[in-house]
């Protein structure tokens, strides 16, 4: 899932705000809830003030986490109010055992041992992601932060496989979250076992808190990019997406794909992606022009129905194909092989 979208950075000096939402799910509902959450994150990414939105799923399929960054509290609240009244499909919430409460957090301490010195959330990250959501009481939160930060500083020194720890404090006083990175899950498990034996403050920590720790995998990544900032955001995003597709349509890609794709835009218009050797490349076509539309239907090996904005989200890595199909925002007409070749081109 490599992408040229910037990574989400975790730092105490950032001007944006962090929002964390943990949803609890049963294993059999994990796919449906993940797809629904991904579609919701994609919708929120269109709102003013959205800076980054990442969807992570626990390795045991019992949790889905949305890690968001927003310009300010006003934009965060406005986006979630819009979501509740927009008609966006949130029926997936009925399939959760705990639907999750979006909470604003402040990053209060980071300890990153990487060369860059800053932890990131990125599809290119290859280590283990370990997240501990700790429930506490408002009157105990500050003491809990002091304990977990002190314990981490003492116990992480010289620990094999340790990369970083990033502590978040919720503004409602009820959560402390550690987003930590490791070389591997085995390194993290070994370290946690040793830390439990070494922790002089374990009894006090457990008296103040109820931990819920799991390994997670990133399933959807979105970060604001310059193309989506200036001018008309929707038009700029679409134009930028088309440029990216043209750049990726190399001679090697044409030899591998050797097909014509038609994008039928639900908000009007159509376009062809002629990915055959010697083909025309990207060609805009308007359904109002009967000749152009008929030609598009005649030569297309595969058709995708979606809006221009969702096309841009798909190319920029902000819309996962599974989420698009599960929510009806994208419909495919053609063979699965053609679909996989297109997906590979868009993600390259």
C-alpha cells in the first residue's frame, strides 16, 4: 500500500489537534465495520480543516481505530456535526459492540529513536504498531501520564526492537493513549513481559487505569496534499488525480495492462483510460456528446461508475476500493483481473 501522500506525523509541537476514535467489534463483523469506517473517514476528509485521517485495524480483528488530525476544534466539531446530518451511511455502527466516541487529544510526550526523530503513520512503515488505550478518571489522568511516561523512559533504554512511544492525553480526562512503534511484534511482546516485572509503579498504575493494548495494521491513509488546498478543492483534486494517472502510465504499465477503462462519472461526464501499447492514454469524454460516449462504450474493456471527487480520492489513496464498493460509491463492470490491474496502476 505504498503511496506518495505525506505521512501523518506525531509530535508535541504540531499546531493541529488529534482526534482518536476506538470502535469495538466482533471478529465476524470486522470487515464490514472497517469498510464503513473507511468510507466515513473518506467523507470527513472532504470537510474544511481536515489535516490527516488514518484507519487502523487491530490484528485480532476486535478494534478499529480512527487517528485524525484537524486544524482546530471548531473544524473538528463542524465536520462531525455535518456527518450526523449529511445522510452518510453509518449503519455499520450497529455492528459494533462499542461504537466509539471521537475524543480530542493532546500529544504530551514523544520518544522516538529513529533517525528522523519523529514517529509517522505511513503505508510505507514495515514495523509493528502497538497501541494502548488506557481508561482512567479525570482526577487521575495527570498522575497516570506522569507514571507511564516515567516508566517508558526508564524501561525503554537499551530495549531491543524499540522505536518510539507517543503519549496522548484526551481533553475529557478519560483516556491516555500510547501509540508505539517496534521493529517486530516479538520485540514488543518480549519488552512488555520484562516491563511488567520491572515496573515499580505497576500497582499504582493499575489502580488508576484500565489498559487495552493491541497490535494494529494501517488499512487506510489520507493526508492533506497541496493539490487539494488552493482554488476549487474538488476541481484541483480531480486535475491532480488525472496528472498522477498520466504519470503512472509508463510503457511498462501499458504492456502489463493492455486494456481500455471507462470512468463514468456520476456527477456528469466520462473519461477513457486507454492503457494499450500505443493507446491514447487519458481521454476526456462527455456523455452529452453521443459520438464520444458511444465510442467509449464500444472500446472499453472495463467500466467504473463513481463521482469525480471519489475518483480523485481513489487515486490519492484516500478511498479504499473495498470501502467504495461496500458503500455503493463505486461500481465496477468487468473482470476481476482488469480490476486488479487498474488497482495496481492507481497505487503504483
